[in-house]
C-alpha cells in the first residue's frame, strides 16, 4: 500500500498502471490478472489478487494504525 501511494519508482508506476479504480469507490483499487501466458502470472501486478479481498478504503491519507487494524480484520478471521 505504501508503495502504491507514496513512491515514484518503476515498480510503483507498474502497480498504478495495473490498478483499476472505480468511480463509485474512489478510495479502493482492484487489480486484475492481465496475463495470457503462464510466464505473465509471475509479474508483480498480476500477483495482487488478494488485494481484491479488502473491503475498506485504503487509498488516501490514513494513519498506519487504521490500515494495520483493517488488514488484520480482513485477513485473520478469529
């Protein structure tokens, strides 16, 4: 998330290019698998299918605690 939001590296540019942001949910991005071959599935932008499971707003200026707590509730079901 930090790489997507605050970095200006080449990896961050690839992530932003592979992200889809819907107009109805502007603070959430989804990532689609755009690979056609098996070798394309190894790219970083095609490995982010687990980000589609997040059901909270994560694009914006939120505190680190907010994101940490939401990630724990999304991935760890107790």
